[in-house]
C-alpha cells in the first residue's frame, strides 16, 4: 500500500508576529519549570495557553522558538521540538488537564488540523498537532510530550490516514483515553494498528470511504475491535483522511460530532 504524501503548506511565515512572541513566552515558561524559577506572566487578554499553563517540575522536552505558519489562529503557540537534528514543528493551544493530540497525514503539517486545534481549544481542551517531518512517529511523541509538559494528565488521539494508524497503534502503549482514526491503514511502517495486535480498550472510532483510492475500507476495518465501544463508519465516496474535515466536506459535521462524542466518553464526561 502506498500513501500519497500531502504537500506541506507554503504560506509565508509572519516575521516578528505576535505568534512568535507567544511561542517564545511559552518556551520560556517550560524552561523556567526545569530551573525552579517562576514562569513569566502573560499580559491581560492573552490566551489561556500562554497565560495559565500547568507546569511540571521539569520539562521533558527540548524546544526552540520558531515563527508560526499563517494558518494558525491567534493564540496558538508553535515551536521546534526535539533534538536540533530531528526537531519537529509542534503547535498547541488551550489549557487544562484534558489533552487532544491531532496527527496529520504523511508529509502533512500543522495546517492540516489548524481549524480543529482552535475549535477544540475553545471547547476547553489542551490541543496539539505537529509537522510530519522526517518521522511521523517522532513528531507524534514530541507533540505528546508538549501536552504533558503543559498540563495534560489524560490524552485522546485523533489522526488522519497514517496519522490514524499511529493514533490507534500507539494508543495502548502511550495511554490514550480515546481514539478517532480517519482512513487508517491497518499497518504503517513498524506500527501495527490491527485490533488483534493491540490491547487498547477505550472508545475507538474509525471512518473510511467505500471507494477510497488509497486505503480500502476493508483495511481500515481491521483496526476496529468487536465490541460496542469500537465503531467503524463507512461512508460513500472517495474522501481520504483529512479530506473528511474539509470546510465544504459532506461528512465534516458528522466527523466532528464523532470526535466530540469520543472525547466525552474517553474523559468520562458522559
């Protein structure tokens, strides 16, 4: 199975923008918690993501400030995370102890999930996404580190295409509370998302298209367990992965409501 890469965003980066300043503030705050000093206090009116992060005694991430892509809404932080030679761009917003990790498709970037980052942060979650970079799994783990470092106690995974494979295949090992996967291949690289190969028992929702040209619906169905909290939804058409979330997508509202339901169940709010 060969997945077509998604062309990363080519939108210009706004030099000297307030987003870069916001990222620098958040990076400084994370660095402060590793030295025992107080993090800087944001100005009145700044978003909760920068103003009231929940700090750990030490930040388990290495990060450097970076200019954010224009696709990110005001109030979304962005930084290069991980060792310099393999650093991945991570974007995050929101606050609290309920985290949501949004995984892109192969070669996708933070712009793929930018609308959902803003929507879910506005709904009260701490949300992160990342650039696929040289290793989608490395980026996935970096984004998860950022969520934990900024206060998330429990995290739900949502992913598109191979990002969905990572979400489902790593859910048990990384302690996810819920998973939503859009057109996931049952296996991607060394990550095996097949239900028979995983011990994850939380809410699991899988979306696929009957005529998906990249990942057959029957392959995505292998990710789903045979129980009432694990559901596969097959819809007509050729939509694949992040295409389900297109602004004019026929199934976008259905997918968003499914994500919201999975989060409610996973965080024990229902």
